[in-house]
C-alpha cells in the first residue's frame, strides 16, 4: 500500500506513512483504501478483487462499502501477477483502495 501510494503519485516518496494518518483511509475519509477488505480479505486471488471493486464503486453497486459520489475508477497493476491499486474519483474527491505490490 505504501509503495503504491508513492509510486502512483498520491504522495511523494517517503511521505506515505504521514499521508495515511488521521482517518484519511477510512471509508468516509479523503482517500478510502481497501474498501473490499484488501487482498488478504479476499483470499489473495492475484488482484482480481481490485478490478471487481473498481467496477462496483464506479457503478454505484458496492453496497455498504460504497464511497459517496464516485464515478471514475483506476486500477494499477504490478507484474508478474496483478496486485495493485484501485482508485475512484468524483470531482476533487479521490478514493483509493490499494494492495501492497
């Protein structure tokens, strides 16, 4: 997660730990992460849930995990298997779900 936040430009290198403090990663925070439970919560099926969750969030079908007012998703992947980051955005609000690459 830390590497993903820094490498995708959500924060500068070395700033991710400070960046995620004070509830920023909570479902109702500025940048929600792992709203589906993360790779460990889904049986580590090589990042497939990042793609599924991105589609559910962007289409407003994530149920109790739904981030408010989301209409765009981004899924980033790291080889050799898909592990990565799912981001959703609406206007200036960005929501981010990430797995440690």
